[in-house]
C-alpha cells in the first residue's frame, strides 16, 4: 500500500509539474484572449452605432 501511495503521488507530481509550465506560457495567451473577448463587443457596438448614425434617415 505504501508503494502504491508513493507511486500515485509520483504520478500526481509528474502530471502536476508539466501542467504548471504550459499554464505559465498560456497566461499571456489567456490575457490576450480576455482582451479580445472584451474588445470585440465594444468594437461591434461602436461599429453599429457609427453605421446607424451615418445612415441617411
């Protein structure tokens, strides 16, 4: 049982350690996606407002 628990902990550490490096690499990517996700509705709204304001009513 002790060997199994050590192996499970070793597997958990082996799985957990590589997961930290991609998360560090993905942080700027996630930040970029968050900025894009926030900017797209604002840009769409601005485009719609600009288009409606320039239509010949």
